[in-house]
C-alpha cells in the first residue's frame, strides 16, 4: 500500500490553474493564427476548457 496520496483540494486547485492556462493559450492561438479553420478549432477548445475550468472550480469550492 502506498502512502503517497494527494489532497483532493490541492489537486483540484492545480487542475483549475492548468486548465485556465489552456484557456488563455487556446484563446491567444485563435486570435493570432493565420488559418480560419484552425483558428475556429482553437476558439472551440478555449470555450470547452473554460467550461471544464468552471466545473473544476465549482468542485474545488465544495472543499473549502
């Protein structure tokens, strides 16, 4: 048996931060890329990651 368990709240916080970074990156790519199809793909990814980040934040707030 392993003793390297992680704290749920800490994991949620890290996941939220990482997901928000993806949102920012994908949004920036969508605005700067020179190909409309790829730009729209990154815009969609930014929106999807935004929803994921919101869900993670909601779960994180339950563990205050």
